[in-house]
């Protein structure tokens, strides 16, 4: 605010001179629109100018604009440094013809697409010196013809001004530009550091966005004239780059693509299409058509992202800041476009509102990015702690299983050997017919103990084997034909194999060319074990005369194995796939509730999914396994 007040004070001080060091064009100045843009100076001399001149923004026009005016030294201050200055810094072609007493004194060729004349020093706004052609003795007026042509917007703003006043009026612009340039430079510097620290693509999009904005602002303020670079084609190409980088940055911060994939795709097409259109226009030297599309679609794209951020306010904290920031940005861009077409008044505030709004938006966006990265940092810290906790739990589980294998298997082996010895002794007593009633009772009790011990031993073996399979994931690929062979071999080892019916929706040994490249990433053995556990579950909870149907099919890039049984099915308990959890309808059947839990753990290693669907009667358990086409 202090800079703005200082700038206004500087202008007021400059206007307070007794002799005004600048003059607007006289009221009798006239203007002529050359719709063919082909008339030269000799042709113009034969044309009667009738339309009164007024300083206005004409927007995008293919007409060449001729302005006829006079400069009367009798009405000007006695100073040797008068200039004719143009208010538009990015006109493509400016031709100034200076006449006195019907004699052509000079012809200046200026413009963004021309090299600067050697006798003119670089200035922010184009200016032509008039003092060398003023005769202080006769004080005859100068007749001036100015031709303006540009593929960018044209403004007819012109003024007679002294060199000292040019410097005075540039002072507040220099202050404003320095403030904006310093802000943008610091933002770019911090963004580069942020990119190398985080390696996040959003920081790169932001760097491209800020750099592109900086180029546009430098062109708008006329600082590109000091480089003597034809900025007109480049500033047109940069505008869709701003749009595309903003779309990509918004997606990186707001996650637009997962929530609104079609809208995001449409925005990408708009951004890429505008870049192609502007590059093509620059090659064929037709910039006005792309500019019209850029101006209209830029507003459409910004409003679209503004609406999306509003829709995502509840689920995304950053979207709240986005909504506020985009509101300011949309207002700034709309005002800028209206100013191009002369629909808003031209003054210091309006001339610099766009720059201030853009700078404010970029600063806010930078802090939003910092907040985004801070939130991701906290999230990564939380995930790291969770990972460390899981690793600790895995270590504890491995320790437990080692103790289990040692502390359980050794006594079980000793008990099993002792039981076999006792069974042999009881058999000898039975042959000798010693206390037959007592011997039979002891044999029955011993058989019960052996079954319980065998069950406990099977449980320990299952835990050890499951831990090995769950934590085992070998690199490489398994073809569908290899998986089918391993699958069949494992099914043939099941005692109740005749009850199992396998239905293939495709022939694994003769796959079509479309599916021949599909493979399972990793070793197939753990998957087969998971499938066997599901099949054994289905057999276990079905009657002996009921079949189990296994259907194997392909669904896009997924291998779907569905196990259908007609047994007691599942109740509505959502914890069925948790360890040691069993349905309430399984109380009459022995089991520990580990089968589906282990199967799900194995599938997760393959990024697969296990789903359970109650049927009438029975149930349907589906295993979805991702396939790779590499």
C-alpha cells in the first residue's frame, strides 16, 4: 500500500508543474482505419481524415490505424526534449511521419517486430523525439502521421511528453515492477529449492507457471524493449503454457483427476490444444485467431477449476484457499481482457491491478504449496511410524513362530513318540488278554490324545507354512498356462477331489493373441496355497454329497477365480477374514478361523482382493488377481 501511495504522490507532484511537461493530442486530431492494412504514406496523403481521434483500446483488429495530429511549439514549454509517446508497449509496427510546411522531415520505424533504430535509446514505452524538428525561430507546427498495426491488441493512446516527464512517470512503474519482480524471483528461488528437496512434480509446474507469468508481466510493462527481443509471438505462446501449467498444478494439489477424470481430461485437451494453436499461429504469422481462443478458453478453464475447488471444499482443505485465490485471479484476468477491448477505464489502478492480483495469487499459491508439502510430510511421518510399528510386529511374529516351532514341536514330537510306544505296549497286553476291558478303554483314550496332538501339530505346521508363504514373494512372472498346471496338481492332492468341479472360461494352454501376454507377477505357489485354503473351507462346510464349483475367468487385466459351495454359507459378520474369527453358524464344525485370513494376506502381496458373497444356499468366494501384460 505504501508503494502505491508513493507512486500516486509522484504522479501528482509531476502534474503540479507550472508548465505541463506533457500534452494530450489536440482536439482536432483525426483517425482513419485502413481495413486493407495495405495503404502506404503516399496513399494516406490523398485521403481525407474525418473521424475524430480519441484515446481508446481497440482490442484485436486486423486494421491498420492511422492517426493525424499536430504539435504546436507555441503551446508547449520551451524545452528541447519533446517526444511523441505511445501508451501501448507491445505494438508490432509503428510508423511515424513528421512533416513541417508539407515537407517530410523524418520517418521512424518502431515496433515490437522491428529492430530499434540506432539513434534511439531503449525506453519502456515507444517514443519518437520531436525536438530535433522544432524551429524555435519560426515555431511552425509539426504535422504528424502515425500508423499502428499489430496482431496483439491495439491502443490509440498517444501523448506529447518531455524526456524528464517520461522519467518521472516511469518512477512509480519501476517501483511497482521492482516489488513484483523481487517477489516472483524469491518465489522461483524457493520453488527451485523445494523441487530439489522434495522431487515433487508440483514444484516444477509451479516454477513453469511463475516463469511464464513473469514473462507476460515484463511484456505488459514494456521491459522487454530493453532486450530488443520480438516478444509478441512468444507472449502469445506463453499464455496457454500458463493455462496448462496451472491445470497440472491444480491437479497435483487438488487431485482433480481421480475425482473428475473426464473434466480433467477436457482441461488437458484445452491446454495442449491452445499450445498447438498458438505455435501454429506463430509459424504462419497469424496470432489473432489463437489469441481469441486463448482469451475465451482461459476464462472457461479458470472458472471450471474454480467450480471444482468449490465442490471439493469439504473433502480437501487446500481447496478452500484455492477457491478464494481463484476468485481474485478470475477478476484480475477478466479486468485485463476487458481493458484490452476498452471496456474499463484506463488509469494507474486499472493498469497495475492485473499485476498486483497475479503477484498476490502466486504468493498465496506458494504458501498453499508449502502447506501441501507440510501436510504430505506429516502424512509420510505417520506412515513411517506405522511402517516401523508393522516391522516390529513382523519381527515379533517371526520370534513367536521360532519359539512356537521349538517349544511346541519338540514336546509334540516327544509326546507322539511316547504315545506310539504306549500304543505298542497296549497292543501287546491286548494280545495277552490282560485286563481286556481296561486295555480297550486306555486304547480309546490314547487314540483321542493322538488325534488332539495331531490337530495341534497340524495347527503349528499351518502357521509356519502360512508365515512362509505370506512373506514370500519371488520376483518374475508366471504365465497363465503355468498357473493352470500348478493349480491342477494341487487340486489332485486334495482327498475330496471328486467333489471339485473346475470350469474355465478360456483355454489356458491355447490363449488368444490378445491374452497370451497376460502374466501373474510373482511366484504362483503362494496363490495356489491361498486358493487351496478357500477350496478346503468350501469342502469343510459343505455336506459330503455336495460339490464345490471353481470358475476361472478373465476380466480385463484381472484373473478371477470364484469358488462356489452349497454348504452352510457365511453369516453377515464383516470380520470373517480376520485371524481366529469364525462365523456364528460354524460352531458345530471344528476350525480355527485362519484359512480366509491367510488367503487374504497372500492376495494382498499380489495386490489382489478376496470378496465373500453369501448365496442361497452356500457362498461365493472370489479371488481377484491382477495380471501384467509386459
